[in-house]
C-alpha cells in the first residue's frame, strides 16, 4: 500500500517537472522569437555601435 502511494507521488512530481520544463521552453521560444527580430531591426536601423558607444 505504501509503495503504491509513493509511486503515485513520484509520478505526480515527474509530471509537474515535465510541465514546468515544457512551459519554460515554450515561453523561452516565444521570448526569443519576439525579442531577437527587434534587436536585429534596431541593429540595422541604428547601425553597428562603435567601441566608444558600448556601455560598460
């Protein structure tokens, strides 16, 4: 009886971990798909930064 409950808890924790990793990857892809083209647009629009323009 205890072994079955322990197995259920482990399966539930594995499912939660899978959902968390899946959602992080999903939102990460959406973030990259939205931010990277904007960075490219700004880089093309403003031109490449010179060395003295890069903040430390």
